[in-house]
C-alpha cells in the first residue's frame, strides 16, 4: 500500500549516506512546495567523510539541515564545525569524556544485538525532542524513509518515495557518478565506524586497515562491560560485548590476523558462491546506515 503524505511537514532524517541524500534532492525536485524538516543525528562515531558529505549536501541543496546530538533526556544542536568527533586527538587524550555515545552507554549499557537501543536513543529520540522543542509533534509530520525499490521488503508504515518511484541502487550510483561530490567511503566503511551490524568480514577488514577505530569501544568495554541496568537484569547478564554472538574486539583482531583472511575489499577476487556465505559474512547489513524510524 502506497502511503501519501498529507501532514503539515515531511520529516527527513538524513543518514549521511548517498541514498538518503538522493532522496532529499528527489523530494525537492518533485515536491518543491512541501514543508520539510531535515535533521541529521550525529552519534560521534561517524566517519569524517560522513560529516563532510552532510555539509556538502546541506550546501548543495541549500537546505536547513539541523544537526542534533544525544543528551540525557534532551538533545544538543551542533553543526559541521562543532559536531562531536571521536577521532579528535583532544577527545582521544581525554578518553572521550564528552562523547555522546559514552553518555548513552553510561545510562543504557553497551549496545549490541541483545540491547538494540543505540539508534533509538542516539538518533530517534534527539530528533523527536528537537521537533517537540519547536512545537512539532508526531501529528504534524510524515516520515520519509530512503528505502529503494530493490529493498521493498523493508517497507513498513512510513513514506517511501524512492521505492514508490522505482529507484534502485543502480539509479543512485549513476546519479552520484555525475555529481561534483559524493560520499568518499568504501562500502565496508559505512557511516558509523565499527557498528555491530556490519559483518565480521567488514569489521575485521576495518581492524586491519585502522585498528585505532576500535579504541573507543575498548575503553567502553573496560568501563561499562559489567554494567547491567537493573531494569534489564532479568534478561541480560554481564559481561556485555559490542558484537553479535557475544564476540569481543579480540575476536575481530584475531580474525583480521588469521592466515588466509580475505578482506572485504578483496571480495570480487575470490569465489563468492562459497566463501562469501560463510559465518563471517552473515548479517552483512549496515551498508549505509541504520534506519532511524522503523
């Protein structure tokens, strides 16, 4: 069933990915007279390329893109210059004391497949709180989601303009190939650096390329690995690990150093019919982003 947006605003939660950016351009071109709210939720674990791309999209389409970050029971408005970066040398030296992700973990525990709250609390809630602060509640907006026609099985209850228009991944690639800028990240890198939704092959490839990307997670495991919220004690037990199947960073490190390990970047060089479907390639999600509103 095709949903027709009929509320006062269309909310676009910009992920920082190319499909999400394409949707912004598509909406502005096809529905230029609609009222939009464009919001980008920065978790602090985005790659620098993602932040730069968000700024380019903001400038190119001349939109009022509001950047928000998590604060307990609130939100913080930032911009390209002031957005939190976990790769900032000062923050690294300070063990990420100001990290919005740290603030979230200190309350909601380490996120993983058993504790899937990071997207909700680091992205969805700050966006909704920002909108509420300016008098815009759920009854005022429809939510546009950048799911393509080749992902139509992921459609749920929101507005999916690209899927309805028949836009596929091929359309997205052709569009950005002709643009004066694009997101300068490889597929395995994604927007969030070491998200647990990535396959283990992607995670191990990232470790091989730059192991320092895991330093923040290592620090959080050290500080909060044994922390279980009292309200979750009936279903979760310590220690808590970031990655699926209760795997810790040492598993990813070991995998990256195994003899014969094939990085994700070599994926086209070996037999996809056999190797690509083994254990470390399962749940090969997070190609661009997490959908904030399911």
